[in-house]
């Protein structure tokens, strides 16, 4: 008759039972539910929205707000020649240019930065960045922490889609 060593068998049984419960737990998982309705904008509806924004320097959110980590907006600038440079600690920006052209400075450092709101830095200018022209059809990705500054003095009309991805969901009492 063979005697089993409990010091060896007991940990093995516990491990097997744990793995079994993990497999069982995984089979009970379900996909998450949407946190907000989906958004579909046709080319024509975006064109109409952009046209309605043309009366001034305006921005309209398509999605985003409290509790979300994503903001999508259409921004139109009638003329933007006095904008401040900025940098964000906790959000990435993606621009898709719809109309017009602008000068964009990326990189370098903010000169004498001030924190306008927590994690949102502003400055009159960027030192050491690269400046180039962006125009209709261009896609620009600005990672968090990257100083950026956009002006459109050459072309008065300029529109873009702004996609902002936040590191954490926005607080329910505030909107960035």
C-alpha cells in the first residue's frame, strides 16, 4: 500500500482547484456595455456643421464630457493669429485638417510656462520647436507633454477635427 505525502499533494490540489475556478470565472465573463451612444457623421453632415461654425472662432463637441476619456470636436477658426502655445500632461491630441492651412509648431519647450488649469500648460511661445504648414487632409498626432502652437494668418478660414484622448476619465463635475 502506497502512502501519499500530504505536503506534496495538498498544494497540488489547491493549484488545480484555483486553475479550475479561473477557467470557470473566465467562461462567465461578458463583454462590456457601451458607456455612451455611438456617433456616425456623414461627409455631408460634417460639411454642414463646419459651415455653421464659420461665423467665428468656434468649436462643437461631437462626443466627450464627464466620465469619458475621449473628446471629438470640430473646430473652426475665422482667424487665429494670437493663440498661446500649450502642452497637456494628461491628454494626447489628434488633428485632421478639414479646410484651409495653418502654421503649426511642435516640440521644443514652453517659454515661461504657467499652469492654466491642473495639467494644462500655457505660454506665449515655444523655444526650439519645429514649425511647418498643415493643410486640408493632413493628420497630426500630438502626444501628451508635447508643446504645440497653431496660427492661421495666411489663410483666414481653418477647420479641423480634434480628437483628444485623456489618460483618465474626466471628472463628472468638470470638462476639459
